[in-house]
C-alpha cells in the first residue's frame, strides 16, 4: 500500500519524500480538525456529569 | 549475451512463475493487511495525542480568552445593575488542584465544558448560584482529562481544603467536608440542595464538584462536597482571601 503510493509519486527520492511529508501533514490536519472532534463524543472517555442516563445521553 | 540467456532461462521455466505469482498475491495481501494494522495503530496513537494534548491546548487558549473578557467586563461595569454573565459568572480557585483559576459558565453540555471551563448544572438538578444568597447547592462539572482538564487533580482535594469562588464583588470561601471517590454516573442525588450522601443533614450553602473517574475513562463519577464558611467583599485591588495567598 505505502510502497504502491511511493512508486506512483513523481520525481526523485527527495521530491517523493517531500510530497509524502506534505501528505502526512494534510492527513494529520484533517484528523485533528475534523475527524477526531467528530469521533470524540461518540467514544465513552469524556463524560463528566451525572445525569439520568438514556434521556440525556447527549452529554 | 548475458541478458539474453537470463531471459531464456526465465522463459524456459514455465512451471514456477504461476505458482510464484499466487504466492506473491498472498504475500501482497498480508503486507497490505500489515500496513493497515500499522495505520490503525498510528491513528489510535494520534487520537491519544489529540485528546490528551491538543484539546488542552485549544481549550486553555479559549478559556483564557473568555476569562480575560469576563475580567474586562467586570472592570468596565461600575455600580449595581445587571451584569452580562453569558461569558461566565466567575472563577473557581482550588489551591489543592494547582491549576490556577477556572472560569465557570452556565450549563454542563459538552460544547460548554469543552472550552476549558467548569459548568454549573441546569439539569437534572438546577444549581443554586452563590450570588443568590440562598441555601442550596452550587453544583459544578468539568473535564478530568483533555479539554483543559480543569478537574484533573480532584483526587488531591481532601477534607478541610479551601475552594474559593470569585465573582465580581465577592469571594465565597468554601471548605471541603466530604469526598466520594467513586459513584455511578446516574447518581443525580449528589446534586440535591441537601446532598445526603455527603453527610449533610440540614439546608446550607454547599458546593459540589463532579468529574469522571478513573482518569482517562468515564466509568464512574468523582464527587467532592464543600460548605460555605464565609464570604469576603472584593476590594479595589482584588486582594485574594487568605486561603489563596
């Protein structure tokens, strides 16, 4: 998979390394900005209030 | 010449290549699977970095901006009159938690608490704000980890420790009198005006801090109760009460 991406990048090794780095940064940005904030409330790590449960589960 | 024989040699063996191609396909599938596993591992590691570090960075930035706004409003508002408290009603100081001041805002919804503040309950049991000068329970919630982690060190709070709430005009000094290190997340009775579980029997002016426990999870809730011992008027220089010095 990664090998396939590497082979399909243009240019020499330096250019490919640079493009790879840029791609990694873009992916991390998208994850931190959009994916994780969306996923976080769906995971049970960060509920801090006491409530009556089901009815008010959106906490 | 050499290449020619090489080529001939390869084409000469008609048997192995298909078998090797099949082999190669299995190997490729395994390697893609392995790379997917590595990717999943990296994703989870990144999520940990996000929730334990990045959310704190963002929330602290937001909370300090919001806190500055509130302080500016306080400085601008002179004399009595309705104060705009939408940005926050005051600051909580808990020396034992060693986390400076915590802005207190209305509500305990995720989008409020995620700004790195403590929220007072409006539901299921409405908090009684200290400023109303009535008996009741000033109930607060904040994050244990991530999003500012304002109540991270709640377990350092012990009976007798001061909890000070600062409003525009008054310091409210509370003393911790009971802790409940683990309770069900459905235990809303801890928020009652007279929280019986703390040992309180008669109406009084209580404060309740709630957050999740154990750290990094939300399986249970950690509760700390305090009772108002005195109030102090804020002077012109906003000199903090003895407990904070």
